[in-house]
């Protein structure tokens, strides 16, 4: 008897096979029972009919609880009404483990706190399965995009002695007898070193922000894809980001149609994501917000509410460029046309989702960079190696970071980033 995965059952129509998985629902009507089965690759209905199914196996069905792990043998037959296109006529069942107590996550509605407390089990739901399969495809798509363009993957450190963004959002850990180390807020500084060696580099890994925020867009641990390119200026960086996002959306539309359907995602807006993202300067955005009844003082960064209002005015993602210098990080290059601003861009997703990418041209001049480090009162000693990059063959270069969970949340039409990561970490959640 050949053991096959549910996703491959359509290849075995008319054949007897074995599948191994879990029981996620069951209905019994006397001499017939309908078992909903899953194995991680897909879901299928198994039908057990008394007299056709092994007698001992049929007797076991009444005692099975939700999430019992079982091995099922049966005949595969076409069923156009079934989501998988096939159904399994069950001949025999082997019980691997039958829970002694009822499964905590029942069909009734549960609050989000309960579901997060049982996240280790909530992963098994069809909705979470769909979200995380889309996440998986997004990672594949992003990696392929950069590999096909000749970028080199550089794994940057998680423990660092350098502050990448803001000292106020650092997780600090004692590092032997060397004082404190920090969980990386970004791998960018290390990618800058690597791009001077390889030209075009990227990474994809976890980053950490000790930010006491309870918004739907924030996690304390999240995954970020970052890219850095030597001899590339800010406009070219935006071109690259635009191409990457179009490629990513196309990939998910073509590879995850079933998962998007499970989530009830209206794919109409996603199909409008084509090249030609609007680009507006920060000052223009401030004027727009004032007219829309959401005034922002020039010089302040845009918050989630402001980003939401802006993105609702466009069908495509929009770049907001050239933010005020003191609203952004120390490493961004001064705008030669307006020294009060820097050459940077935030990419805001449409439908009210806000920032998914932050990028900039980096300050490649030694004197200007050390001046900004001193302005921000950062420890110069921790940036000796970073400053070396400006002493030995410095060139114009640009890069960006994409927040994976925020991007998945937008593409799937979800409400909160916490569902776009297997085990979310927030200011109130460290379990499980």
C-alpha cells in the first residue's frame, strides 16, 4: 500500500492508497461516517460506510476525538464538489493516538487572547494554515527574486554592539565580561560592509524592537528582508523595490489562489499592483494630509493613522520620499537640494495598510557620517568598523528593509500582523 500526501491524491484516482494525518472534524449518520482529514499538504473528506469499511475500523470511528492522529487506507475517487477534487472511500483505519480529552479549540467562537494562548494548536486551523503557506511562498518568491538578479545572501548577526535604529528600542543582553550586547534591530549596517565586497547583497532574518506599541502593525520580534546595492542611488533603489513588490504579488496570486480563497481575500486590488507606483515628497504628503483633515507638523514622522489616510487615496503602493533629517536614522544621506531632508523613501501599501518598506541612500562621506553620529550622541567606538567603510573605497550606495509580516498582512487582507507569524511576540505575549 503506497503512502501518499493529500495534495497528491488527484494523481491516484481509482487506486487504493494510505494517507497519514489528523482528524479535524467528523459527522456520523448511523451506517455512514464522514471524516475530515488533513496532513499538512491538504484536506480531504473520507467516507466510511458500514459493510464496506473494515468492521473493527468502523467501530473505532465513534470513539475518535478531534485531532486524533490516524492512518487511513481507502480508494481515491473523483468528486467535483470537493475542494480537492477527490474523495476517499475508507477501507481501514489505524489509530496512532486518540486524545484523552476534548480539543481546546472547538468550533465555537474564541477570543483572540484564548487563541494566542493556544497558538501551538491554533496553527492547525485552516485560516492559519493559509496565512502561513502564503508567508512561505512570499519567502520563496523574495529569495528567488534576488538570486535571479545576482544578489549574494549575507546572514547578518543577531547579537551586535551597534545601534542600528534607535537606542530607545533596544533589547539588551549581558555578553560575558564585555558589557552589553543588543538584539539586532536591523542587519543593514553589516549589509553595507558586504555590499562593498560583493556589490549586491540581501538578507532575510529576525529583527527585534523593544517598542512599547500595541498597534496592529507592531511586533517585538519580526522578520525583515533587507537589500543593499553599491553604486545605486535612492531613485534606483525605489525602482528595485517596485519591481520586487510586483514580482511578489504576482507570485502569490499565481501560487496561492486556494489560500487566498480560504481567507476570503478580494484579489481585485492585488491585480492592480503593476509598475508605476506614485512617488510623493514628504512635504507634499503633509499638505495632502492637511487637506484631508489630518494635519501633521512639518518635521514629525508620519504615524500609522496618517499613513492609512494617505494610502486610501491610491490604488497602488506609494513612495513617500525625502523626510526631514531629524525624523530619520543617522545613516541616511543628506538631500543636496534641501539639507533639512534626507534621500529616503517609505513604501506605503494601499487599502490603509501603511509602511511595508523603509529605504534610503546611505551617507557615504566620512565627515558627514561621524557628524551625524555625534549629533545623535551615539558611541563612536561602536561604529569604528562602520566608519572604516567610508575611509576605504567609499561609494554611493542605497538599501531598504521590507517587513515580512506587514507585507503578508496587506497581501492577505488580514487585520493584524500577529497572525502573519507562527509564534507572535508582543509587549504582552511571550507564551507559547
